[in-house]
C-alpha cells in the first residue's frame, strides 16, 4: 500500500510559525495552502512552498488538496478552527494551549476520537533528546516521592507596580492568560508526560493587582501513590539566572528511592545555542551521569515525528487528550486559587 504524504494547510504566520514551516521543510513535507490576515506576513512562506494564499481560513478548509490543518493562531480562535477542520475530514496540528478552557478541549478531544482524524497538540519540549531520555529513565528511579518543576521567564518587574499602572494586555488577548498559559503550560505538559495524571491540585495564583494578569502561580499536584509535585511558573526581572544564565530558568527534578533526574531546558526560540541537559543520579552505583546531547531544535524533531505519524496513520503524542490534560490542569489551578481549596481532577473519561 502506497504511503500517502500529508499535505499541510497552515493557519497563522505569526512568530511561532517560522519554526513550524522550517521543521516541515526539513521533514520534506508539502505545504499547499497558507492563511493569514496579512498577505505581506505570509508572502515568504507562500513563495517558499509554492502554496496558495487566503485571508479566510475557511477557504483552506474547503481546499481538497489539504489533508492536515495546522493552527498557529491565538488560542482564542483554536476551538472553531479545530472543530471545523475535523468536520471537513482534516487531520489537525494545534499549537498550545490547545483550547481556551477545559470544556472546549474536552469537546475537541471527543470529536477527534469520533471522526478518527489524527490530532496533535504542539508541545515541542517533549522532543528535546534530553526529555526523551528522561522519559526512558524515570522507571529506573523506583518509587517516586517528590518532584519540583519550575518555569521562570524574564518579562520584567511585575511586582513593584504602582496602583493603576498600565499592564500589557497581549497575553490575555492572545492566550487568555499570562504566565500560566504562556510559560507554565509547557512544564505542566512535561510533568504529565513524565509522571502521568495527578489526582488533585492545590494552587495559589498571584495577579497584578486590579488586573487578570497572572504573574506567578504555585501549585501542589498530588498523586494517588503519595507523590507530591511542587510546580511554579513566574514572571521575573532577573537577567542572569537559569541554566544558561540568560534569565530562562526552567527545569524539572524528580526524586525516587533509586535516584534522581534533573532536566534543564533552554530558551525556546534559541535552541541552537545550547543543548538541554539531563542529569541522572543512580543511587545503587552512587554515580551521576550528565546526558549532553548535541544542539537540536525540538520543533524540527516534532515536525518530523508528526509527519511520520500522519504518513503511517498513527495517533502519536501529544494528542488532543494531552492538550485537554494541560488545559484542565490550568483551569483547575485557577479555580483552586479562587476557592482557596484543593480540587480533585475530573478527567472526564478521556
């Protein structure tokens, strides 16, 4: 049986689009239709791939040549685009966060399962070689008893703000939230990827006074096995902290009775500067191994993997259910903070 090569239609040519286009180019994939509100922004990609151009995403959905729809718009538009793409019989690749709320995410995940179309949520940090190796090594840690997760990004000083001072609305307008959705979502996904779904959450979300701009979020994720995970996402003004000493401070540490894993990621849009680092301590041999892979752009690995899954008609991960998982954790963190009480997760049969 001949392998069917996926043909991509891309909706949105903003900042993150360049990584998708480049990854698809390196994977040898065809991009046949490109959509953006601004033709001048899309022009470079239209010319590079010899693709059609439209300002209306529905024109792309009507194009019989498109077999896969990649959604790279602000998350507020993801739900109608994803549902209409599935209804049109298209496979879908959707940037994070998958949806604006858990109800939307649940509906999309269930619809994808009903249609049998492939659906991928683009959490690219899973595709660092160090993250893949960490997943392989987690079972060697034995019984897990604690983990710490951090996502600190330098956005400036949002703490010493005068009452009534103007605060950027861009994260809220584009993503429906600030630090949790923009930074925390990736590390929430990484936590679920490595450790599975937690049973409950108790969280505190700190907002710029008088606004809906979340500048810091702290959560305790509890598992049925007794494992407790401390997770924090925060904006900060510190210029020289983190693994690369460039302000990007993102890591996950997992402790088990047989050892420890520490995973340090690198700045998302500059992965060519340094590789992500994985440190494995083995308690039996009392030795520590540093896994330093070559510099790899995880978007390239992600796109190659998704193209292969689409060719083979295999539903890989992160899937729509993985996207739902993150959206539910985010929503539950916010609700727990409002109630000042722990919440038990309802995974809704997904």
